[in-house]
């Protein structure tokens, strides 16, 4: 990769980690989603009374998701069908925090103009900004995954004396869908933030990205949308294509004049 | 090759404000061009046009042979820019900032280090190199900006108010540095400023701009000839002959006459002596850049007012005709 683009990415990373307020807000959502919520779900599954209605509901599920006890079946469902969706939320949150501050932050501190006087083209500056946010969100989401896996497996082992086996959903979500969705979010937010005048304004724009994911989660919980692996895979590939297209068109019709207003 | 060329360059902002109108000029390597004018004259707009961050609405410009509005990134590799709005990162130290811009401009890490260290030393920022920028004063920031603009050894340097926040000593140091760069390395410097005295110290040529128009351009001597063609000649003499074109000026025995060239001096002095006068000193007062600037802007105001009045009278007369 271009030397100059790498330099901008490194600088943006430092800018985030050096800003304590921004860094904390980057960590708070992943901690809630990977430590508290899974911990709570599994505890509830463990202490839940044996209920006949629930038993009947579970019997509607495909055989592949049945485990030896009801408690393990429910825990497996939570682990393999609900928690993966969190890994769509985490990168979107992380990248929106970073992407929102990338252009507007530089605009507010008057450093953008200096960057525009560099030999980087507008397209390269957009790419650097997008890649920085993307890499940051992927780092956050991989670390979150490791933390979550440790917390969940430990709790399941202590309460139920066994370990959970991650389903094929996990690699598809972690390696395909989550990066693609996060890339889409980043490109859209970076483009939006290039126009925005304040950090708040650009973060408000990011909220819209969360809505489809929230729907997906609600869908998962109510069982309306027990996405099959193949649908998931197809959806992921579609998102990857969209992400690549958006990345290529990132700078779009932006001009220096629009950025400096 | 001429490094900066403007041909009828014009810019009208989207609001309809004509900030730059039909400016043409060309600069050679090693020239330090002082671009002078009051607030809102169009100086910063011109710099932005020359860097491609604005697109001209008429005419064209070339910097180092490149059209900056078509290939801005390519042009930027040859230019260094200091403007008041081009800031650096507060969360990085002075040297980290310089190293960052060095890598953006494609310098190798070892080259960046030596270059950054040399510039920090030259600009008297060595002690502040490892301080965060948030702890820098305005003047330190301005000097660091100059270092940043020079990090990649540009052939063309654009300076928009580079010394406005500097103390006299630093300003002099910076001016010396600018002059050296132009003389020894042949860098072309395009300098916008209000500080006419500093401008007179560094610039080899000047352009006076107001309301987007280039009113005059040339060396101090050329400007003086065009704008203040009559030079005051001050003579201290006793027994000044009355028929000569001298007038008493200020103190006793001080006389003043207006001349167009210095060639007139010998014959005037001879006439004083032949008429019985005793000459103690003869001095031609060359106007400073400041005086030339004020004469020009004052003349302009006067002609503008003169232009306005007939218009009003005409309108009145038309009004009269209608009522009759
Ligand atoms: N983005 C903009 N949109 C509309 N008008 C602008 C814009 N920027 C500058 N102008 C107008 O263009 C004119 C020239 O502005 P410019 O900034 O070039 O002046 P300047 O010579 O640099 O002044 P100063 O000495 O105050 O820095 C001014 O009348 C200003 O109001
Ligand atoms: Mg200005």
C-alpha cells in the first residue's frame, strides 16, 4: 500500500487512542455487548424453570440445534443465533465513532486544509480515512470476539460443566458479513461527515445505520428470521460487493471546495 | 521556466462575490513576490486558486508547469503552503508532526529525520521539538508551519501572512530564511502580507491588489516611477536664489523641489551655486513601499468618488426632464 496512505492511517489510529473520551466511548458498547449481555442470557438460561410451552417451541426447531438438555439447547441458540448479530453492531458502532470524527474532526481543528495541500489525491485521502476507521472497527470487533468467547465458555463450563461449539454462522459473520457491513457503514459515514459541519451532526447520521441491524436482532429474538446459513452467506457476499463498490467510489464528486466550506 | 503563471485568472464565489478579477502575472525562479492588499482584497483566494483548492471561474494558472485545478495532487508535490487555516495536529509533538507530513510527501524515514531536525534548528524550535503542539504559542505554530511547508524541499512556496504572529526578532529571522531560500536554492516565493515594512525587506517584486484587481506590479523602483513619478529633493542651503523651483520646507534653510529623475540633480545644484547659494546637503527621498501603497489606494478612492458623482448628477437631470 501507498506509504503516504499508511502514514495517514497510523496518525488516525493514534488520534483515537490518545483521545480518552473517544476511546472510552469506543469501548463501552463492545463491553456491554460481549460481557454483560451474554453473561446475563446464560445465567437466565441456567436458572430458567423447565417450562412446557418453551419445550414445545424448541421442538419446532431443526434437529441440528438440539442439545442433550433444554438448558444447553437454549444456550446454544443464544450463542449461535443471537450473539453473532452483536458482531454487526459492534463494528458499526466502532467505525461510526471513528469515521464521524475523521473528516469533521480535522475540519474543526483546521488540519484538513493542510492535508489537502499534500500530494495525496482526494480519493486517496478518502481511502485512508475509510481504511483507518475500518481497521479500527475490525480490531475492536476481533478483540470483542475473543473476550466474549472467553466469558461465554467460562460461564457455560462453570454452570453446566461443558463447552459450546461455535456453529458455521460464526466464521461467516466474523469474516464476511461483519467486515462488509462495517465497510459499508464507514464509507457512508465518511462521505456524510465530509459534508457535516460538526462531529455531533455526523454521528447523528450514523444512527440510521444501526436501524437495520436492530431489526435483525428483534427478528432473531422473535424467531421470525432464523436465517439459514446459505441465506446468510448470500447476504454476506452481496454486502461485500456493495462495500467494494462504495470504497471505489468513496471520493465521488467531492471537490476541495466542498470540503473546505 | 517561469514557475508561477496567471492568465486573466478570475474567481467569482457562488454568492456572486468577484474576489479575483482578471489577474495576469508571471514569476521566475528565485523571485520573492509580495502580494499586498487590504482585507478582503482577494489574496487568500488567489493562493487557493494557485493550489487548486478553488477552481477558477475564468482564465487559468500554472504552477511549475502544472494546472493546479486539473492535477492538484501533482502540483502539491512541488509546492509548500503556509496559510492561517492550515493547522497541524495538537495531540502530536512538533517533530512528530513534521515526520508525519514528511511521510505523506514521500520522504524516506532517515531523510525525514535529518530534514526535520535541520528545519527545527533553523526556525529556533529545537527546544520545543518534543512538546505537544497544544503547548505551542501562536508564533511557534507559525514557525512550525513554515518548517512543515519546507519539509519536502518545494520549488514554490506560498506564504499567506507567515509573520503576522511573530515577534520582531523571529520575523526578521524568518525573513532572512525566506530570502536565503530564494537566493541560494532558487525557490519562488509568493508572499501575501499586510506588513509592508517586512515585505520591503524580503521581496524582490510586488503586486498591489484591491477588490480583486491587480492595480500595479513591479519592483520598488518600477512602482515608484509609475505611482509617484515625482520624487522630493531636499536641499539644505543658505542664500537660496529665489527664481529656482524650490520651496521652503520645514526648518530654516531646508528647501524642497520635485524631480522626475536623479539626472535633474546636478543641474539644479549648479543653478543654486551659480545663483550665489551655499549647498550643505542634497538628498532624494525615495518613497517606502508603505508610501507607495497609500498613494495608490488613496488615488483609487479619489477616482472612484469622481466616477460616482457624475452618475448621480445624470440621474438627477433625467429625473428633472421627466417632471417637466
Ligand atoms: N468561501 C467564500 N465564499 C464567498 N465569498 C468569499 C469566500 N471566501 C472569501 N470570500 C470573499 O472574497 C473576497 C476576498 O477574500 P480573500 O480571503 O481572498 O481576501 P484576502 O485578501 O485574503 O483578505 P485578508 O487580508 O483579510 O486575508 C472577500 O470579499 C471575501 O468576503
Ligand atoms: Mg487572507
